[in-house]
C-alpha cells in the first residue's frame, strides 16, 4: 500500500501559503531576466505514447478502483472541473468565454475521450491557457513599467478562489491584473521588511559580545540589499511565461490524468516517470546524489537544506541559500547553464550514479561565484527517519516540576523519564520488503524501544502530528511492537471478494509494555490513522492532539504502467521506456472495531490547542469527491486496561488546568482565533496601511509555519516546545492515573 504522501505534502506546502501567508503573492513565485517570445514556442501536441498512457490509465481506473465506477458523464464532468481548477485555480487567466467554449466541447466527455486515447481536450485547453498567460503577463509588465499604483485607495484584492469568477470583459481582466500586481508589490515590500528585521536582529545578537561592530553588509554590498519590488516582479512575470512554456507532455499528462483519477477519489493519481522516481526515493529514504534539498525561486535553483552525512555536507563548500546557476558532469565536462531551467530537470542533472563527479557553479549570498566539485554517493535520508529523545521530569526544591533533556546524559536519580519518538512517515525501503538490508520504520522504532527499555524509560510518546502515512504492512508491524497477537486493521477490496480481510500482528512479543501516548493532528493520515486507531481500539495508549485525525481510510496501490501493459499482453516485449505509474485506491480499511477513519478520523482522548486544528482544506472531508465507507463487523481482539473513562478524566482535568494557566497555550488560542477571523475574510486590503496591519496579525503564527516548513522540507526530529512539554507532563499524569486505577 502507498498513501498519498506526495499529494499530502503538496497540499501541505500549498496550505502554508494559503493559511499563513494570506497576504503574500502566492502562485507566481518564479522569475527571469527577459520576456518570453511565445511565438517561437511550439504548441504542445499529443503523441502515440501519450495516447497509450491515457488508455491504460483510464482502463485501470474502471477495472481496479474500489468504486468499480465506469467512466461516464459524471466522471467526465468532474474531470473537466478538476482540470480547470488544477491549471487556473484563481480563475486569473481563462476568460468566461474560454470556459463556456470548453464546457460545450468537452464538459461531459473529457474522461471518456481520454479512455479512447483522445487527449485533444488537454492540449487545446492548455495551449489556450499559455496564450492567456502571455496576455496577462504583458498587462502586468505594462502596469509595472508605468508604475502608477496608488496605495492610499481603500480597495481589496479577492483572495478566495471559490468566490472568484472568470472575467467576462477586457475591463474586468485589466482591473483584476491591476489589483493582483498591487497585491504582489505589497507582498514583496513585506518580504523585504521582514528580511531586514531578521538581519538587524541577527546583527544585534552577534554584536552584543563585541566592543566594535562591523558595518552592516546591506549598507556596503549592493548584492545583499533587498531587490526593488517593481524590478523583481518584472522578472517574475517573465519567468512565469518561460517556465510554463517549458511544460512537457509528461507534465501535462500528470495534471490531466490526475484530474480524471481525482474524479474517482482524491488519492487516485497518475505519476509521470520523474514523479514516480521521486516518490520511490521518498518512501525508501535513500538516493544516489549529493544530498541537498533544492527549491526553485526567482528563476534560480536554491539550496534549502543539506542532508546530514551527505556528500554535500562532507565536501563542505555548498551552503544553504546558494544559487545553483550551472551543472557540469565529470571532472572536465562543460558547465551547462541551468538558470530558468525547470527544477525537475536541474535535479535530474545533479543526481547520478554513486562514485561519479558533478560540478556545480553556484552564486553565494555575498554574490561570489565559484565551482564546487562533489562526488555522488548513496544518501540515507536520516532526517526523514524515526528520531528519538529522552526527557526527565525532576522535582525542584520548591516542589514544582522541571523537564530536562536526558537523551545524551544520565537522567537525575528518581526522575520520571519520557521517551519521545518523532515519526515523519511509515517508510519502507523496497529492499527491506524483499528480505534485504533496506530501512523500515518498524525496525527503526523497535531499536529505539529496546534502547528505552535499557534506559528504564517510564512512558513512550509517538509523535504522528505531521505523518501523512506510508506503508500498510509497516503500520501493522509497528502496532505489533505494542500489542500481543490480534487484528490491527481490516481491508475490503471488491475485486477479491465481499468479505473483509484482517491483517494481524502474528508476533505475541510486546517490545514496549509500558504506557504509551500517541500525538496526532489533522495532518496525521492513512497509516498513521491505522496505528492510532488500533491503539485506541485496544485501549493500549492515550491519543492526544487535535479533536480528530485527517480522516483517510483508503488504501492505494502503485502500478507501473509498463508492467501493466506487459502483463496484459505477454507476447509483447517489455516496453523499456518508463511510462510512469498509476496510484489507485483499491481498498477501504477499517479498524479492529469495524469503524473506518474515512472522513471522521480517529478521535483524541485529550484535545490540546494546536494551530493545525484550524487549518482549512486539509482534512479528507475538505477534499473534492472523497469516498465514504460504512461500518463493518468488528474483529475479535483483546482490550487492555490502559485507557478507561476514569483514567482519561483524571488526565484531562490536570491537563486542562495547566493549559488554562499556560501563557503559550493561551497565545496559541489567540492566534487560532485571529486566523479564523482572517480566514473568514475573502479579500486582502490593498491600502498599504491596512495591508501591513493585517499582515502583522498573521505573522503571530510564524513559529508554527517555520515548524511546518521544517517538516515539509524533511527537517523533522524531536523539537521541544511548550506543546511537547505539556505532553511530557501529561504522560506522567497518565502513568499516575493508571497506578491509581490499578490500586483501586
């Protein structure tokens, strides 16, 4: 099974923009140096290979999807709607006349045409989209050149995509673009302001211990100064055109066929060959390359993170925020200019077989250019694996409690020890599943738990707050570390029968027999919900977090299309070209109790204020066309005495008292209320004074966004803060409540 890890993170990344940067210029984060001459670019056209991919993908939908729904008028209408939303979500580029024309031609036949191998709707619509992008960018460039913006006018830019409508006249187009550009100018002004604040704060911190301060780099180095918003936006619109005109057939097919797949459910998608390769690297936690996370911004490939222990870190010259402007192969190969090149293409050039050399031409933050030579090696993505820490609760002289880090040092005598495991995903290297030496989450957690046992840890906390899922067998194995034999999850797959199949833990050994706390949020999905749901049904541990988890109760299977074709027609030789993969929802899963977490999620025993609880468009029920499952018969499974009503009540009472007296939790509640208030507004003010007033309110959530960005970028790990402190204290209350209950 594979869950929607990739899609989950894509939505999560978009969510960071939508939820926390409501006043920023999201959607046009791309730049270049010169306008694009679109007249020289060839329009996209379908190929025989494209038709083959579409034909097999759509037929797989009908044969293997759990709904057994046929491609018909309903799925075609949904596909049409979702494709429009995918390429023009803000309704900024297409005119209403375009949409009316497309609706008449393709509105109720789009998916059916794809099934027959006719992809003309995708290519006609996307080529028109490129034409409209060129027109809108030309308007933006003219507005920026004239620079006659008045930021004292009390007007607004409509931010709500659902409330937006397609423009019906050229006047509406001009007005929409004028407001859009004003919105982006204000966003860049805010970005420059925040960068200056951060730079000044860092400079002040560095100079506190110095008798003489160095001159501010911004004052002496022109390259370090914030770029003028007008100039930056000119480049941004140029690069928007260039980037979109670099769209290849595989890129368009992924968007188009995924829209058709999403008409069946939100997790059924098509992955292009490049996307499928990235997915397999992510779930296996290893690749061959240099070990750097890259991001495309301002027309450049930017280094955002360097993996610990990677070739890039060992070599030492490559730094975070360096701009990669050229890539050369081997010791002497020519350096190829990669400015404005698609990120996927740049990544493909940098990755390569272990032992080979890649040369990077980079521009550092001080504007200096240099060539860095790195030998590629296998990179283990350790930061995306399970990580642990141990904390000790000690009693101070005044009788109050204090938490100290006891991960690397001996815990104070008589202290209460809590082991915390951060689990970013349910990863599984395919080598491991075949009996090899690959990584797996269950093996890593087993090792950690044995270490906790050796160190006499009193309670274990498993953090699933940002875990989007992963391997179904790993969810079963992980649950088995905490329970005796018994059902972990039940699955229903219509093409193999109408009876549920129970996936059980076959091993009677319990690796961790002491109290367990599971931290969740609305971002905890799929395999996370299997684990949390089984722990809850068994009453094996306490669930703490948002009111419910994400609400995804479906199982996906990854199918390489080349394999499907070969298996369907054995007399054909295997097509050696990679045709990508279909990720299809083939099963629904149910907890031991017979309930499915689909739409409703797994409910927490203890609810703590957390910003994720307020996020919109993140839960399964917020997505387009989610499936719904009815309850089935429960499995036979044992029930522990770790979670009873008196225990939960006792823990809640103490936790609620601490939260009520916690400055940090009360500030978090205030932030949530401010966010909800801002979210309810459908427009952003374009009067400079009002814009910055609202932005300052939203910036109160910066710490939470920083944490989420770390998770999205792979920088996971146990990070202590007031929230984790409360869970640590709560764990002690939980153990005390269990002891009290057993003594009665």
